[in-house]
C-alpha cells in the first residue's frame, strides 16, 4: 500500500463517534434479514426513490422525517402510515403531522413493487427505514447497512404523537427530554437535528421569531439580521403562514454539515434548531462546533443516531404483522370499516401529496 493510501485509510478511521456502537441496542435486527426471502428489496426501493427524487428533490427529506415521526410514536412500527378507519385514529391527523407529512404514497409505491416480487415478507416499517437510508445516499449524505426485521403495528396512537413529537418552539431542556424519552441522548439530538439541512418548513412555525418573539414585539435576537430580512420577505407578517422556506438557504436539497455552520452564523431556521448553539453554556455547543468542523464526524454520528432511532421499540419475531397494504392493518374489516376505508383511499391523494 502506498503512503497516500495509508494516510487516506488512517483518516477514514479517525472518526469520532460520540455515541455507543450502532448495533448494540437491538441485536435482533439484521441488514441481511431479507437476504433469502426478498433479495431484490434494496434495488426495488432504490429505483423507486431515485426516480421520485429526480422530479421531487425534496422527497428524500420528507421520507426521513416520516421515519422520525414513525419511530417517536410507539416505536418504528409503521404506525404513522395507518389511515383512519373504524378502529384506527390516524397519527396523520396529530398536530405535528397534519397538512405536513409527505411521502406516504412513495412508501406505497415501493410496497406494491415489493409485494409483487416477494409477497407477505417485507414490513412497511422496514420499507420506511430502508427508504430513509437510501434517501440519505441520494442527497449526498452517508450510506450505511440498514438493520432490518421490524414488523408492523396493529395500532396507531394519535395522542402519543401529539405528546412525543417535539415542537419548533421547544427549549433545549424540552428537546433533550423528548429525545431522552426515546432512549436518545444529547449527541443523538444534535446529530439527528442535522436532518434540518434539507427540506422545507412552513412560515407559521417561525412567524413569532420574525416579528414578535416571546411577545416582545421584536424579532428573536439569536437570528442573524440579514437572514431575518430574507425570511421576512418570504414570510410576510400578515400572510397565511403556509409559504415554505428552505431549512438550508445554500444547499436546500443536500444532506451535508451546513446545518451546523448555519447555527454558528445565527441562521438556524427554527427556534429549536438555534437553541442547540445559542443556549448559553449548553453542552450542545461543542457538539455543533465539532460537526460544523468536519462532515466526516457529522456523518459518522448521523449514521450512529439514525440506526439508534431506527431501533426504538421495534416489533420482531411474532409480534405485530406484515401488512399487505401499508395504510391498513390486515384484519378483516367490518362492513362499516370497509366504507370508511374506501373514503380514506379516495382522499389519500390529497393527504399525501399536497405539499
Ligand atoms: C429536534 C426536534 C425537531 C423539531 C422541533 C422539528 C420540527 C420540524 C418542523 C416544525 C418542520 C416543518 C414542518 C412543516 O412545515 O410542516 C420540520 C421539518 C423537517 N424535519 Fe424536523 N424537527 C425535529 C427533529 C427532526 C429529526 C430528528 C429529523 C430526522 C432525523 C427531522 C427531519 C425533518 C426534515 C427532513 C424536515 C423537512 C421535511 C420536508 O421538507 O418535507 N426533524 N421539522
């Protein structure tokens, strides 16, 4: 091996992973779980996502968010995908999700193709998790072997979605508690927040920061003034709040370390983002700085934390089921239930592809 290669290899290995080992928290999952039962799974998912991302470059971000919103509510069990029926109160109507979730139709596209290739084998929870890993790769982010073997829930929990998902005005302490409740630590919080390096947010989540922060009649002092002006142009005070702004003004559809550089420059979009860097004396500041300094360090920690998040309360073995259709449990529906199913399906176009 020549000396250049030795240096490159050494550099690749000198990567600081702040958290624990990625596979330590759930030994039952395995990247090769479908090696025999559905060997084409990865290529099917990759092809669908690559095609969608070409015409809708925001979609990979939306998929990663969908996975996060699944995992924080009774674990990564595809509960977020369940539509309203007589027995299911959909998480899609919870406050953090309503008029906001995207990508459900993309997961369905993958599921339809996977069912053709290997019927009744692959869970929707695994498809969503795998699609998140692929979404990272497709947007310039890191790739990793996604542990698989999850099964799908028989229930959803809308009130838990309202309770568990963090809000854009959360203080650092509240953010830490929301993550700790899922077994995720401060490094996980900072690493996973790095997903706010792509995708969009509606103005309604930042209007108070722009015009009347904490009822002071003034903007949030932790917002850079030039950036404040740009955001005010995109989000007028008396607008509907439904305009969308990029999380990252420079590379809006790329998964990179810019999020952390933005925080250093007081250009975090959400209050909850900027809290990570602007809370006086916070232990998150040095973590932000280390990710801002090295994309390699960020990527390693992002991988570690994505795997940890993907392991939250998974159903394995004989628990749950492998859904045939990701938006509904398999249980035979009653006459009444069928009626509701039909109307939910006809609404689905509105619900999943509106943004
Ligand atoms: C730390 C607490 C977090 C808060 C308070 C938060 C809040 C939000 C809000 C308010 C939006 C905009 C939604 C809308 O406009 O409808 C958003 C978008 C987004 N979030 Fe988070 N989020 C957090 C953590 C995460 C995590 C852990 C991930 C993934 C690992 C993530 C990924 C995303 C992505 C990719 C988008 C853009 C989605 C799109 O364009 O469709 N967020 N988040």
